[in-house]
């Protein structure tokens, strides 16, 4: 997780998204964890060294190896490794990089998260993951070098001496229990900071949702953007001008379409351009009312890397988010929670990246922002189950049933929000061609359950129950 106070992505995003929301409103002890011996029996050991041993450094350089000590091959895509550290400031933002890896840096991911129980030496962690391209670890094999690093986005100096996982004397690889390993979600190696282990009770246990809780479910079974049921069911298809995106672009309701696919109705948001602002068509659909706050939000969304037609390369943003309006610069009752996929990069990123971002507030001019974000740099083309839960303690994001990031209580909402989907272009610099091209983002369903924290499995079960019953829409969430 990165907590950003000034980022290129924010300065290009906020004004228009807030405008869209306005449209909606108008219409230090150690936890008792597995020992090295028991972890080894489960099959994984993490070794660590650092090439930046100073108490202060421009960047932290945790170099790692993961070794399989078990008797069966382990797919690396099922392995996560966490390095714990203390943020240099509450507003500090961090960037991850892989300098070199035997398995290939393109097969290594890095995501920042926030600890549920901060300690004097850790309130953040860097979670290392692997794509399927990293392959598997045979019994007795290790990953080889993972030469990793992270730094503040501002490149301000890091204080490492107060970081839980930092070992200044680790000049050579050796087993290191202050870095944890997780196999299919279970901790199998190492000791997390106190209060953050698998045997530690959560601060607020997830609720087991009753069957009659207020909720919104929509299967998007409509005939077209002008279907009167869209308005009757509380949605608005955007047509007003303004940001975010390319200046002079149009928000085109007719580019929001619906079609049957695999037995379900699917909504398609098409964004197109011929390389000019006047030819650019963005798309957005949002709830008319801001009535959604704590609880669970879920959707199944299909992201696309390549255009449906024409040349590739535009800096596209494909989203699912909740938001309310900014009443004044740096107003403390603003809130926004985003899934944003950039298939061709943007905001300083060179290639595809998925962000989840929790917003406390911002000021558009001069730009200042208070937010937290998690990111993974890889392709997310295809269908994905997106879930974000908001309770009285934190905001937690999941992608395809896997934890993606957690952001702390500082970013909790003070008042209700709308639910939105949109697709738009950051600018026209990624692809200068004047050849027409178009991009698709598809949405299968949306679900919100008020004031209840559901697991991804519970979300899937609830959606399945709606579909088994033939229910395409329900909204019992109170307006107030």
C-alpha cells in the first residue's frame, strides 16, 4: 500500500470524478506463529540479505530467496512473501522495483499493504508475489536471487533502522524469520509483527450476514442505454461534459450497451477516439443517489489490454468505484474507493498496472491529496471478481478472492457515496495516430450489502442465489 500526498494520477483524476459524483447527487513482542521447524515441514523457508545496510538509505533493498523444503512441487503463483517496515510518515508513498531475478522480474509482483495492528517497528508491508510464468519450485529448489528494492515516491531518504524486517548485518543469504511466507493464504514461515499473525484474533471479526440485510443487486439486464428501467432502478448514464480524461471529449450514453453472454446479461462500456479531443468518447454509469457507505461492494468486471479495433497504445482507465462530492478543498468528509486498471500505463507508469485507492480528501489547485493505494504491475486482461469491504476499522480490497490491499481507519468514509463504473482516456499521448480505435470494459453484475462484511466466497454464494432465483434486480438500501 502506498499513501500518496501528491501523485500524477490524482491530479488528472479527481476533478472529473468529483463532477460525476455531483451528477449522481443532482439527478514490540512477537506473535505466536509457526517456528522455523514447523514451517520447514510445511515446505517453505525464506532467506534474506540486504545490499543497503545503512540506517538511512535512498532505497531499501531486501534481497530474498524462497526455498522449498517439502516433498512436493510448489507453484510459485500460490506463494506470497511479506517484508514488514515502518512508514517514514503517515503520508509517505512508496514504489516497488525488481532489479534482477533469476525467475525474471516480469514474473515478480510487489504490492504495499497496511497492517491491521501497527507496532513500533511496522505499520506497512511489501508483499512479493509471482505470476504463473515464474513456474514451480521442485523439492529442495529455491527461486534464486530476487534482488528487490523500494523507495519513497519523492525519493526522500528512508529510515531503515526502525523497520521490523530489516537486518543491517545480513550481508549474505540466511534463513530470516522476520520475513513471512504464505502458501495459498496460510502462513507457513516466519513471524509477523505482534498482533498480525494467523493466531491473533481480528480486531473486528467479519459478520455472518443475515439473509434479509439491505442490499443492491443488479445483473444489468437492460435493452439499451435508453431503457426506462435504468432510471427507474436508480442509475444515470452520463452525458454531461467535463473531466476526467481528454479535454473536449464527450461522455456518450449510446456507447453503454447490453448483450447476453454465457447466460447472463453483460454491460459494455465502449471508449473510442480518433486521436483528437473532439473525436473522443468516454463512458460512465453511476447511481443517482449517494446512499452507500459501510459494507461490501462487489462486481465482476472484464478488463481489456487490446482495443476492440484500431491501433493499441492509448492510456485507458477502466474502473469500478464509489465516491461522494468534494464540498470544499481538503474537506474531511470526502470519500472515494477505486479499482482502476491501466492496460497501457499512464500517470508515470510505463505498462499495465492495477490500482486500488482509498481517498480521504484532496485539493485540486494547488494539487494536494491524502490517499492510500495498493498496486500490482501486470496484465489483468479478462474477467475478475472485485470486492471491497468497509467496516469501522479499515478498507480491504480483494481481486479474484485474494487479498489485494488494506487501508487504515484514516481513510474511512464520513458520509454516503454513489457507485460508479467508467472508462476513459488519461490523454492522447500514448497513441498519436488519427486512426479510429475503440476499447471495451464489460460488467457482469454489481452487489452492495449494507453494513456487513462479506468474504469473496459469500459474495459468490449470494450472487449465485440471485441467479438461481431468476432475480435480475433488487434494491432495499434505504435512501437516507
